[in-house]
C-alpha cells in the first residue's frame, strides 16, 4: 500500500510538470505543444490509478 502511494505522488508530480511543459511550449512554439499531451494524460491516468 505504501509503495502505491509513493508512486501515485510521483505520477502527480510528473503530471504537473508535463502540464507546465505544455503551457511553456504553447507560449513559445504554439502548435507543437500537442506532443506533450500524451505524457500529461498518461501521468494523470496513473496518478488517479486508472491504468
């Protein structure tokens, strides 16, 4: 149980970092930021324990 919580915290951190990366790339280069979205959605699903 403790291991799962630790990994969930890691996935939340990675999700938040990928969202920040999305907005940074969006302001700099616009349309290419779509390449960050698969990482954001995967980390969100893992943080919510859906996957």
